[in-house]
C-alpha cells in the first residue's frame, strides 16, 4: 500500500531471465546524502542481482543431486541391514 510517499528505485534487467524479468531495488532516502552517485547505485544493484543468480545456480545444482545422494545412502543402509540379517539367520 502506498501512502503518498515518493521513493526512488533502481530497476535492473535480470541477468538470468529464466525466472525473473527485472529486479527492483528501493533506494534508501539517505543514500545520496552520503555522496553516492546514481552510477554507483546502478553498479551495486547489478552486482547484487548477479550474485543472487550465482547463488541460485549453485543451490540448484546441490538440490539436483541431493535426492540421489540420500537415496544411495538409504539404499546402502537397507542393503547392509538385509545382508546382516541374512548372514545371522544362517
């Protein structure tokens, strides 16, 4: 909900447009008082957007293989338990 407050934003096209088209950064009111230029704001917004997509790629790679790893470990435990009970029953 907007209550009549004017805010400045930086809109960046997404580096990886697979899921998102744009990233919108709301600029703090005191950002320009600290001597930050508009160019520096855009560069920082691009850096943050790029880092977010890199983290997403690394995270998705881990999530892609995690089910296979846990299934292999679980299958190993079940196989070991079966082998142990079979050998003890002899």
